[in-house]
C-alpha cells in the first residue's frame, strides 16, 4: 500500500462516492453525498461549494453528516455537534476462530438488522444501508443479537461498520468474533479494512487495538440539521 492510496482515507466519503460507491452518489457541484436512503453522509474538497450543497441536500435529508473538514453552512441549517472519531486501520488478517456460527445476512434479515443497529446507535443506519456492502450476524434462539458489516468502499479500502451487539448479550465476545470475520473477508477481497469509532468509546477502541487496529488519525463527523 502506498502513501497516495492511504491518503484517500483522509476524505473517505468523497473517495468512496468517486470509486466503488459511485452509483449511490448525489453530486452537488463537486460536493458529494450518499443518497439519503442509504447513508446520510457527505464529503467535499472545495469549502466554498458546501454552503449551497448542504442546503440542497437538506431538502432530501433533514439530519445528516459531513465527514472530514468543517463545512460552511447557512441558515436555517445548524451544526448540531462535532462527533470526533478515531479512524483506525489494520494491516493483516486477524487470527481468531469464531466460537459462534456467523451467517451472511440476506433481505429477510433487513428489518431485524435495521432495528438492532438503531436500538444501539440510532440515526446512522437507514433502510437501504445494508445494500452498501456485506453484513454478517450471530443468531441466538433464531434472534439476531450481534452484527457487523461494510459501509464506505473505495478501490483499495473498505470500512468495517455497524459493529453492534444487543444490550442483553454484551460481554460474550460476539463483537470481537464479527469484527475479525468482516476484517478477514475484506482482506480476502484484496482490500484493506478501516473503521471509525467515537474517541470517547474507550472499550471499543481497546477491543480494536487488541485485534490489531491502529489509529491513523482523528476524523470529525459534523452533524447538520435544520
């Protein structure tokens, strides 16, 4: 992996929508957003273009995120918060054999997947988010209790996302198994996995570090709303 490739992670939304996820892109004069049915994220290079672009996108999606540098916005839009995340990357497969059966989720799991993610992390996962990549889960008594999958995708990088365990089933190693499983699947495709985790989520950060992830940089998610 060369430096030019890794630099694309500095603007992950824009580069995903310029590469593997181009078909999900809404392009507002160079400011690129995901179709809001899939993911409420946008990215940009030219700050001067963000004011009009965010206003236009807000007609489709009243609450969304710009990932990366702080955008310029105009009334009635407001920046509700800056969510500071660690962008973490891993360089080799994880040597971990799952203790539980891990299944690839299909259309029949869509509602259960959506409900589980929004129970734990509301606001990010939309009705069609699962179409952005592969999602995997663990079932206990036929109930989906833990998941992990793929979100942003570039030519050489895939984001591990929605690492979620139902609150009644935490502490049993499900997130660890699923993260390792998704990471290894991404490596098998010849890509490098990365993820974003809120910097204050110390428990998750420590888990990812134990699995081999290292922090590459901080990444701001600017939450914008009317």
